[in-house]
C-alpha cells in the first residue's frame, strides 16, 4: 500500500479541508507515497532488546504532594457576599 492513488489523495485533502489542483495532487501523491515507503522500511528494523525512548531532553517529571490548607474560613462565610446563590453554589447568568 505504499503507492497512493489519486482518489486517496483527494480523500485526504477533503478530510484536511484542502483544495488541491491537479498538479498538487500529483506532487502529494509522489511525496506521500515516498514517505509511506520509508515507513515500510522502518517496519523491518529489528528493535528487539532496545528500551523505548519516551523523551530525549533528560527532564524528569517534577511533582509535589498535595497539601490541604485550612484557612479557617467556612463555605458559608465565603458565600455570604455572593449576590445570587443556589444552595452552596454561586448562580451566574448563562454564558455562551
């Protein structure tokens, strides 16, 4: 399936919302077919024994423990200045 047809290129263009001329269709047909041919070669590479590379920058994920901070203010105190509320929620106008 390394050689793409004109219809496949036009379908890809349609999905990408692109309008291509006939020259562009031929150009992309050749270019995308060569890319698929290269990927086909990569399928034959023996990668057994290799570790997966998840990222190459050497950065590590930095995370911290969640801490619950009690400011000594109840929900009721926080909501006492709200103009309109419904239960424990602030009621606002619909926003579109």
